[in-house]
C-alpha cells in the first residue's frame, strides 16, 4: 500500500480535519517526515469516512465524522491529559481521535510491525471506537463497567477493543472491494501489528509473564482473529464480541 494509494487525498475543512495540536497549545515544529505522515493519515481518514458513510447510509443512519488531533509528546483531551506513552487513543467525550506523530516510528522499531497498512490498521481501529460511540455501544459498556468488578470491567474492555479490531477489518474489506487498496503483503502488515500489540505479547515483553485478568485489549491471537473476521465478512452484524462465546 504505497503512500497516497488507498484513496484520494481531499481537503479536510470539515469535522474530520487533521489538526496538529489542539487549541491553546503550540503546534510541533515543521518536519518533512511528519508532514508526510500527516498526508498519509489524511488519506486513510478520508477512506474510512467513505466506507462508514456508505455503511451507515445502508442501515438508514448518518455517519458523523470524528475530529482528528495530531500531537507530539503530550496532549490534553476531554478525557484528560495523555502522554505519548499512552499511544493512539479515541476520546468518546469529544469524539476525537488522538494520534502521536511519532508513534508509528515506534510501531516499526519497538513493535517490529512496519508498513503503511500496519499504520492504517491502527488508525482504522481508533475509528472503530468512534463507530462504537455512534452506535451506542461504548456508552453501554462504560455504564456496565461502573457497576462491575475490576476483572469484569477489564473483560468488557477486551470485548470493546476486539470489536474495534473487527470494525477495522470491516473497513479494510470494503476499501479493498471498492478501491483495491491492498498490494501483496499488506494484509500481513496489519496482522503483524495486531499480533505485536496483544496484551499477552506486551506483558511478556515487559514483565516476563502474563496476567490474563488484567488484559484490557485482548491477546495477539484474539486481535488477529477478530480483525480477520471483519476483513473476511465485511458484515458489521458479524462482530458482536459481547455475545460471542469464544473471543
């Protein structure tokens, strides 16, 4: 998936406009590599918008585009203060996706998951959380978590994250079907990224052992399986991780 190949780059003057920094904070200094990344994010974002507008239209609903905030180092969101260590995240309170400009270099070096489609998968996963917000899923999960034990809340978080992986796969399915965005090896890039950021893989790397009850995103195998399910079916109704007997 060469840069700029997944879909057209179009001006983003509306709700989905990429923004370097947030109001009241200085923008990061100009950097050619970061500028290239901004262009790439704009391409992926535009493609997710095309797909989700159409899928929502088919179901008789209207897709509301999220805002995108690009930052370096740290950022203040409606969900609180976050540093680059948090990684990319979606804040349901302000319906914005927050991407650290330097995260994808870390994805390549630390997690050994290089490639444009690995990056696109991460972006599409965060957009998946926005889709969950619009569908009312995330609000229901947060309400349940407030009444749950820590272990139960973590399990709900895992199911929410795996559904976002599934939705990223749904996006990839329809983007490929309508615009043939993938080249040989691209799907493997996304699967490597999903594998690299599984809870079990990360805990083993940092601690040398895993604590399943503390998982919040799912294992590598689970993340790969749900992304692949979205990719293979393209059917949003096939991704109810909350009713699935097997994650």
